[in-house]
């Protein structure tokens, strides 16, 4: 069985939603990379304060971008919203 929706190309609305979320997605990827680096360094016994600070900065960036996304979504007009 094949689901044609599974293979469908993203719509313009899908791409616009991804573009709006891109700063948060990038911040989350940076956070993930920092955590992987810290865990790898800890396994080798070489974790240092710089690695820990990188994780904290990345966490703060995710929080900042989350609030920015919520602000963008609540301030922009929603064409689907019925008055």
C-alpha cells in the first residue's frame, strides 16, 4: 500500500512554517552539538568549563528563540483565523 500524501512535495505553507521556525531549529541543533561534545569529552575524562559554558549558552539560545518564535506567531495575522 502506498500513501500518496507521504510522497507529496511540501506546500508553500509548509515551507513558510519551516522558515519561521528556522532560528529555533538552528539553536536546537547547536544545543545538541554542544551536548554531544560535552558527553564525548566527559567519556574521555577531558570535559572542561568551556564545554559546559557552550552547553549553557546553547540552552539560553534555545530559550531565547522559543520566546521569539512565540512572539512572531502571536503578532502575525493568521489568515485561517475566522473572526
